[in-house]
C-alpha cells in the first residue's frame, strides 16, 4: 500500500492518521474530530490497517483487545473449575486407584469430574493450548501497539502545525510582549518542574513521564514470562511433584530423582498426652500427633549403573525427615506428608490336615515380595499360584485387586503332600476360604501376622519458581508505572504573525497537568488556557436545551 504524502511533503506509512512531522490530520475521519486522538500519536497500527491476507486476519484476531479479554476470562473460569476438587497430584490414596478414589470420596460427581479429565486439568492439552493462545495474544497485542508508539514518541518533532496544536484538549492562544523572553521563562519553569525541554527556533516542547506510556507493555512482558514458567512445568526436568509410600526396612527408587534411592530405617510418631474430650470424642479422635518423622538413608547409584540396580549404591546421607523439615538434595526436596501404622508386612499359614489337625509346617509370606513356592520338607510343599494384595472380588472367575498395597490380601494355593501328590487347590482370603476344585484334605490355616509402619513422602522440584517470581515482579512494576505516573506534554509555539499558541496533553490525570499549567502560565504571563472537552460538553448541553425549548414551542 502506498505511503501518504502530507502537505508538508513528509511521506507517512499507510494507515497514519497524523503526519509524523507536522501533525496535520491525514484522514477525513481525523479531520472531523474536534480533539485529536493521541493514544498512539496518530501512528499506523498494523491491525487497524491491513486485513487482506490470512496472516493479516490471524494477526488481527490475536491483537484484538476483546479476544485477549475473552481468553483471560475463559482461562480463569477453566482454572477455577480445577479447584472444585483436589487435583490428582495432591491425592494420597495408595489403597485405591485415582478414579476409584474420586468416586469413593465424592460420589457420582467425583466420578464424572475424573472422567472428564478435570482432576488433572492443568496438564491437559486443551488447557495448555488455552494458555498458549493467551500468551500469543499478549505478544501480538504488545508488538502491534507498542512498537508504533515507541517510534512515534522517539521521533516526535518540536514544531507542529497549528491544526495539531489547536486540536489538543488544552489550548491557549494570544499575544505576548516578548516572544523570546516568554519561551525562556517557560523553559526555565518547566525544567524546575523536572520536565525535559527541547527547543527548535520559536517552538518549545516540554515533556515529563514518557516512561509511563510503557507501563501496560511492561505488564505484558511480566505476564509472558509468567505464562512461560507455567508452560515449562510440562517440560521434563523443570517440575517434579511425585508421591511415594515406603515401608519400614524397604529401599525404593525416589520418583522423579533418577539414580537416587531411599531407605526407610524407622518411623517415629510422638503424640500429645492430652486426653481427648468434647468435640474430639464426638469425631472419634483418640490421639493427636505432636510429631511424626522418618529416619531415612539416601543413596545414589554410581555412574554407568543399570537403572534399578541396588547392589552397589553409594550412601549420600542419613536424615530425619519431619513435617516442614524436608530433605534437600540436588535441587529436590522430600517432604513427610502422611503415614500409616500397622500395615501388613507378613502373613503366616500352617499346612494342616483337616481331619487330624496335624500341621505339616508353616510358611511365611512376605506380602511385598512373596515366593512362588515354599518347601516344607518330607514331600510337602505349597505353591503360590495367584496373589492379590487388595482383593476386590472375582471377574470371569479370576480374583481382582484394587491396588498394589497389601490391604486385603488373598491367595490361591496349590498344596502338595505325600497323600496328595497331584496337589489340591484352595483360595484363602481374610475370613474367607474356598475350594474351587472340590473338597480338599488339607487347608492353609492362618497362623499369625506381622505389621510395620509406612511413610508417605512428596518429592518436589520446581525450577520454574524463579521464572514465575521474575514474571510477577515485572508485572507489578508495570502496574505501578501505569497507575502512579502519567505522560505530560506542553507545546509552546510562536507563529510568524506574532501569535503564541500553547497546547498540552496528558494521557491520564488531567488535574496534574492543569496544576503545572497554572504554575507556568502565572510565571511566564501566558494566555488563559481552555479545556476543549469542557467546551464541547457545554455546547452539547446548550444544543440539547435549545432543541427541547423548540419542541415546547411547537407544542404550544
């Protein structure tokens, strides 16, 4: 598109409303305005100028303020939906699966909430796309308006055409005895009030607080950095929030910490000595925990070790993890979050003759690592065909488990004795014994149980916190700049016929500008200024009053 040539001879980019050099209006629409629009000093805004190619349409879509506000509202509504029920990363339910947990605790609503993916909302593809679109909208809107504004303010001229000055909101016009002396006095006074003053012959431009115009764009930079930090949480290595349960005496790999292992040496629970009473009794509270901690040992695999190999672990440190006293290592933090007491560790069974009650021996089943076969000697053995740690009934004739934790263990044994060389099959669960292949001569009789404590840790690492912090600080700086400072400008120009024209503009808080104008007008004996918006309002009120009076005369 062709450039626009102003009457002063300056070539302006297509879409410019005010000549960059002299300030004359370049469009018919701008010529009709009684007060000039100074939001971007009349410069060409891409989204307001081009709308032909597909790139133009995409650019214009994301640069729209309405689209930006809509994306913000949609994002906030979506994020608020994710707070109705706890997100999955905050659910510690080792005994049941996550879907079963939501249905068990929150009923049908929890089930639907989980099925719709709202229980892990902030990691869903559509929420990340929404955040990405918001970031693109902020970037495009900033470039679309910020760059033209910066160029316009940087290259603004001191001398302006009379039509530009007279169409400012604040205007004064009159004669002065000595133009040069008036210009010098205005320059001196404006500098005393911390204005930056430039002179060009018989013209003067005093400016203060230009940086305040960039407040919204500093906001945008802060938001972009903040949203970048949010999206980086999906990048491996930037954000870890895992939960692990470790039984006493167990060594397990630390989720999210590649190459690190943790051993639960001992769990300690300290309770208050107070006797439960009142509301505590009603709620069934027996004891109140004063402190619970886990004494652990942290190990690390040597370099080039096979993942999962625990034979040659290198000890890193011993530590007691307590509430609000996490173990910190390699940028990770392990927090003590929960515990369970008296978890099943081992179950013992006797192989017994049902008729004589004679025992052929005892087997000890480690519920976390059971053997496939137990040899009792003298031709007797027990084979473990099926083990379900958390028995949840049968499906198609096969026993099912709800979780991998030994909460409600059940077994299918094959018992072999000298009397039954082909073996007998028995299903054994807590308070339940079945003989699916017919009556047996021998049975597995419960002989005892061993328990232990289990500690729950949360493993966290968040490399995005500095990014989020920097983004938040920059955003608040932009808010402060845009809220508490304003951009003030005063033009004073002596025309060839001896007239003096003064004009002023401020992007907000006109009271502050008028206060400065009163001071400089009194000091330099300038003509009385007029607020054209007040004059326009008076004219409109007068016209409206005249129309009503005319209507009344016609009625009479």
